[in-house]
């Protein structure tokens, strides 16, 4: 089922993969990163965030690391998430698919742009 | 405080999700509430949380057992409903208790409502709408039977045979019968009442037999309506009964009724179709035209048990054969104890054998025509001067009563048994709309014998005995009479 749930890849799941592409993050970190990379348009609520994490985890696209403290956020121990190789590959495939889409959009004069 | 609320809201998620991520979700909530202080940010936080909850809770449940869901989807054939199991945890004792209490409450509520809360409507009325029209069907204003579209006075035997016993007894008091059945559920307003009153008045003016009283009744109905006497009647049955009373106040005519029918009346009186005739013919053939028994009893007494007076065009040959086989009898017994009536033409046809000259047969339902005289003498017939006995019961009805009444009045027969049913209404049924109709006498023959006919009161027998003993009694009377000769 996870495969079906991720095909097509929901935008929340893709954003999480992208957020984790740079560094390992805990849940709140992912949420803030996603908000930042979407210009504040996407604020993942806990339900959406963790159900996406659960799905990605079950599909082995991300993995958990040992819980540790976040120095900026007090002494609470937090679980961190890391992109797996297949997760990275899926993120790249999705990005390429979107790039193809963009190219088509540009060729149809729907979108103007210099690159990609 | 707000964290507690959110912790409580988290319980909406399936336990599997809560166990894996509940603590982290709470942590995230704490992080956000710490970082997003200030009224507007808090508001945004809660808006986020609630919309998130609304979106992700159902999704979590739907995907909680993906394996199971896909398995059942795989098993499910097209178009067959199936159930999904969402929860993966055993039911808690609290849930069981709550479910039990809820079930008992529902059960109690349901039974209380059944007994007290709702107005009782018989199931049969819901299942078979036509059944709430027995009055219309068995009414003498019957227009649904074959051949009676215009000739409304006739009691069509075709409808009788398909009619459950007992229903036919209702026409003696049509208005009461209808009102006693189901209370009208239609709520009438002033406009509708005025429309009904106007329609009824128009019918009275145009069709009522008494040219003086018709317009008077119409005026009375209109006056009552104008004065507001009808304003309280919002119930169809009551309104119909009220109008009937108002009409009868002007002239007490028991055959004049305005009736309400709970289920819609057919748009026009359905004309009998070829199919109806075929069916009628088939039934008559199967039942030997309701000539149930024809035999010669000891002492050469002819016995004929006839259960209706069927259509002459269908049953003439059968009737002739029956009478021919009794032609040499010295006395004749007509057993009409189970005869529910039928066609006046057949009444006349049968009676013709009992006279050696044309005899006038009075029928309150029809104006006098050529058909009112019997076609006597019947060639080859030897029964014209033989003693005649007619067996009667309370079931003897309508056309059969005409046979009894006229033979009694003409002193041509001795009636043995019980007083007959008393069905002699005459008139036509006028449809006003889907629910209202009016039965009014349109024709009136002059009774040559007395002021009253057998309507409502029946025909009194000459020899009153129990129905069961009627045949023995009649046979003994016949024997005694034959021996005297």
C-alpha cells in the first residue's frame, strides 16, 4: 500500500523528502524547513506531517536515527529523520518529472522562463 | 491548557499512529506554541491544527490497515457492498458499556414512539393503496366494473368475484365506512375547501335527480362555506362528512354522499378493457356462470343454486341450459343464499321463466325502460305456473334482492330464510379530484309497490328460518303444496 499511497507522490511527502535532502531533521525541523522552502505556503500540521513520515518510513524512503537533543530547543530528546538512498532517488525522479512538466509548460507558452 | 486540549484531540487518531508519533506530535505542538506566541499566530496555529486534524484523521483510519483494505477490495466483486474494518484495537470496556446503553436507549425510544408517538396507519393501507378504496369499488356507484361506465346502477358481478368477502357489505353505509378507516392526512386550506365546495355545488346543480333540491343544496354548501362554517375542517374525512351533513340538512337523502379517499382516485373511471372482458369471460366459464348446482330433488323439485346474476351476453347459453334442465320440475327452488347480485338484465332473464306474460320488474336503480319487462313467455317453458321458493340469507345482496323483492311483491315466490343484505343504492359517482368524490342519485324509478324498497333494510322473507335450514324448509313446503294438488 505505501507504494500506492506514494504514487503519485503527494506534495507533502515530496516536500519532506526535499527538506531532508540537506540535513537530518526532527519533526518540527522538517515542518519549519518545509515552511521556509515553500515561502510559508505550506505549514504541515502534526497529523499530516507524521502520517507522511509514517508512510515514507514504511516505504523505506526515510529512516529514523537515534533520538538526541536539539541544542536550540531545550533538553527534550527528539527523533531525527534521514533520507535513504531510495528516498533520494525518488526525490530526484519526482523533480525530473516536474522539470519535464515545466519544459512542456514553457513550450506551450504557459510559463515564461530562462532556464530548465 | 491548550496542550491538554491538543492531547485530547490526538486521541482521535488510531492507536497505532498515537503510539508511534503521538508524543512527537505533542512535542511539535509545544515547539510551535512556544515559537508562535501572540494572538494572531496562535489563531493561525489552531486553524492549522484543526484543518490538519480534519484532513489527516480520516486518512489515517483509511490507511491504518492497508493490507486488509486491499485484500477486501480484492475479494469484493463489482457492485457488492462490503465493510471495512478501520480500528485495529480491541474494544474497550467503556466503549462496550456506551454501546450497550445507546442500544437500549434506541430500543426504548423506538418502542415508545411506535406505541404512542405516531398516528397509527394500518400497514395494509401502505402496502396496497387500492385497498383503502373498498368503498369506491364495492360501492353501488361502481364505475370500475365492465359494462358499467355509464350504467352506474348495476352491480357488476365481475368485480364481486375478485372482491374479498366482507368488503361488499360496506356500501350500505358508505360515508361511515370511509370515515372509520384511516384519518385523512391531507391538510386542507381555505382555497382547497372552496374548490371542493364549488365542484360539489356544480355537480348537484347539474346532475341531482330532484331539480328543486339540487340547486338548494348547492346554495347551502356555498353559504356554509362563506359563513366560515367549514373553516375548522382541515381533515379530509371530516370535511367530506361535514359537507354530506350540510347537503342532507336540505333534503334527507341517504344516497347522497361526499366522500374522502385517502389514496388518490384513478383519473377517470377506467373504461373496461378488452382484457377485463376476457378475464370476466374466463372466470364465468370456469365457474359455470356461477350456476353452482342444478339438480332434481325427490318429488321432482327442481333446485338451482345461483351465486350471481352474470352478464347475459356471456352467460345466456348457460342460463338457458340450466332452466331447460329444470323445465319438467313440478316446483322450483332458487337458492340465492350466496348470491351477491349482478346484472338487472339477467335478473329479468331468469324471472322471465316464471311468467306467462311480460311482467314489470321494479328496479330502484334504473328508470323504467323496455328492459324493465320480462320477455315472457319463454318458448317451450313449462315453469310459468309452478310453485317457486327462493332461499335467502343476509349475504343475498343487490341484484339478488331485486329478484327476491319483485317476486315477493308479485306474489310469485315464497321467500324462505333470513332478511337479505339491503343493497339498493342508485346513482353515479362523480370524481372531484384525487381525494374527493361524490355519489348522487340521478335516476329514480317509481316503486309500484310501496314507498320503501330494500335499501338498507333488506327484503323480509315470507318464512323466516335459519339460513342453514332454509333448503329443508322450502322442500317441505313444496312437498306439502304438491301433495295438496
